[in-house]
């Protein structure tokens, strides 16, 4: 499974790499990390492969919701886990439309996130 992590906090990349190192090494997942929503949208190619987006909500250039909205045009089989320091207030219908399956609060419990990712592989 393709996993894309998006967070404008650059130091978080190390944590993703650490917690998912064995899954990446074994080929269970392909992990890509982006600091910029704009860069992600420019670089991600259209694909029908199942892809999981782990996205921060509040970023300087675009919100996580805006990124998901645009990515769904390129990745119809996108699944979304949202990570936010703020409470996510979206109607259930909007969460379904955006394919948001889980919402995590910051500080992020990476062990729980990893368990949830492995559960959908």
C-alpha cells in the first residue's frame, strides 16, 4: 500500500520513518513524506492504487481538507487519516465524502497510528 504522510513540521518525518521502518523494509508499505501541500499536489501522479494519506489539518499554504479534496481527483481509492491539534468539526457526510476514516489528536500516538495503518493492509 502507498502511504503518504503530510505535515509541515519537518521533524515529524523522522518519527514516521522510525515507526514504519520494518513495514517499509519488508515492502508492506511504500512511505512518502511531504512537508508542503503544494509540493505533494504537484508530485503525486494519478493512480488507481489504494493510497492512505496521513495528513495534518492546519498548514501554512493549504488545509488538510483542501489537499484531500484535490487529491481525490487524482487518487480515487484514497483513504484518509487526519491528524490535528484542533478539534475537527465536520459533518459526517463531509467526512464520508472526503474519505476520512480516522481523526487523531496531537500530540500523536505513533504506536496507535501504526496499529491502525497495519489493520487496513
